[in-house]
C-alpha cells in the first residue's frame, strides 16, 4: 500500500508532465476535436464497433 501511495504522489507532484500532453490538453480546450467527439457521440453501437476494429494500433 505504501508503494502505491508513493508512486501516485510522485506522479502527481514530482514527475514533470510530458510536453505532448500539455499540447494535447491545449488543443482539446481550443475545441480542435469537437467535431470528431460529436460524431462519435452520435454514432450507433455498430458504427463504434467498426471504428474500434479498424483502429490503428500502436506498437
């Protein structure tokens, strides 16, 4: 339990945030992905399953 607490505290308060994460948060705040999110929210379950199956998997 102490190790988990130490890891979480380190990650939250000590470890520097990655620059690409800061940039992505800024883009989200500016509404860059609003159209894509809206289309996903309106998609049927079948369409979501198709998109999920066709996604590009990082290696």
